[in-house]
């Protein structure tokens, strides 16, 4: 059997600091949905492994992003969220005409240019053009907003979705809308959560309701699952609800096979997509340290279904919430166990090959 990453990768502050520098600051990082910023001045305040980032809608409709940091004395430009992640659906707030630092009133345009510094001019050594906000890369894919803390080195975002776009091509990701958000504080390393997501060896003992819905998740420990083609449900079931059915219609444009199968995709470093025929559960991971991760779970539905009288997403939300809590419980148990000094490394069983992705992914970065 193959070995996992060493103990330090899951419990060490030094390892996490290296990940922050080499992984998260150098990769595109998912932070929210495009529809959360409908109007100019609307903004999200996002925590990207300890760096506070503001994503703002410009007057021309584009998005821009910068570090939440005034160039004068280092004050936060907004403390509208004292929380590590966006817990409500929608903007964190809306800037009215400009962005003004609450400390000394330095004022910036939505695009980050310094417009005014009270009682200061060029005679005082101030050159406004030299003091814009620190820029952060921002792009969108599938209706999700992504930021990059080192935009000068960033590769185009779309390049990393070539494979994903192939087998999710029929799913209208950008046309979906978030109706429900559940925020989970999980006392586990982000990699433990990703590894758990990438295997179903645990599904039989941990998720009895899930494997009743998708029997192949427990067959041979979840071996030989074809995520590209999708995983079939039990006879008569076609979506992730307690009954396996729903009054909602499948997404338009799906093939007949996609209308009755489930697909999943991990997009490194921090987005997991579980795709059903009528809804998507999107998990955005916000690491806070070696043993702490916030998981934001958004439930996305098609606008045509949301606008129907009596729309009710609870059948999917309740089922996923149950499964999620089962997952977080075992992830926290793994994290607690790995703090033991007797633990040096774990092992990947053959049916956990997808979990080895995290090792392969980090090999090129760490």
C-alpha cells in the first residue's frame, strides 16, 4: 500500500506556513459566487489563509480585487465582517461611491486608485499614482469567483478546467443560483477533508443512508467508481435526497445517463463539487491552520426551478447536511488521532487511489 503524507503535513504549524506560501498564495482560490455581487460597489470580504481580500463590482460590471489594507498606516478598509468566511448569501456590504479608510479618511476608487488623502498633497511627498491598493487577481469560472494573491505570476484560470469542462460541459454551472448556505467549522486539516472527499472506502460504515441510495459506493469499498461517466443511483432513484427523487426537473441539456447519475469533482486547492441532475452541492474550504478548516456548503439550483411556486430545496439540503456531518465527524476523529506522537504516516488502500491526488498535487509545490 502507498503511504500518505507525513504526520507533520497535518499537524505542524511550520508545514502549514509553507503551504500558505507555496500553495494557497500561488494558486487560484475560490471565494464565492458571481451572483453575490450584483451591483457596482457590492463587495465580498474574504479570508484567504489569513490574508483579508476585498472583491468588488466595478461600475462597468467587471470585478476587481485587492488586499483589505489602506496604504497609509495599514488599517483595514472595512471590518464589515469579523467572521473568517462569508456566512450569508450576498455581498458583505456595498461601497457608496468610493472606498474610504475608517482611520484617517484616505479615499479610493472602486478600482483601487487613491483619490484623496485629507490635508496632504504633492508638497508633502504624496503621489497618488504611487499608492493604489495592493491588487489581487480575480477571475470567474462556472459562476464562481476566484482570487490570486500573486497576480503577476498567475496563469489564466481557465487553463486548469480543461478536463473538468469536458465531463461537466452539460451542467449549467454559471446559470445556477445559491438558495441555501450552511457553514461548518471543522476541526481538521484541509487535506484530511479533501482525502475523505476523494474516496468511498469509508462510505459503507460512515454513510448508511448514502450507500442505500448509491449501492456502488459500498461495493468493494467503493472501488472502480467512474466519476467521469457518473455514479448510478439505486433503481428508481436519480438525485441526492432521502427518497432519491424530487419534484424538480433535471437541468436542461443533460444526457439521459446524466439525468440519473451523480458526478463529483475536486478543484484544487479548495473547491469540491458534488453534482446531481437537479442541484449541486459546492464545498468551499477556508483553512485557518493545521487543524482548523471552515467549509462553506452552497446549494445551487436552476433559476427556472427557484422561481416556481412552492420551490423547496430542503429535501436535498437536509440529506446533504446529514451526510456532511457524518463526514466532518470522521475527519475530526482522524485529525485528533494524527496528533498522537505514535502516528508517523498512514496508508492508502488500493481503492483510495484518488486520495493520493493530494500527495501528487503537493509534490510539485512543496
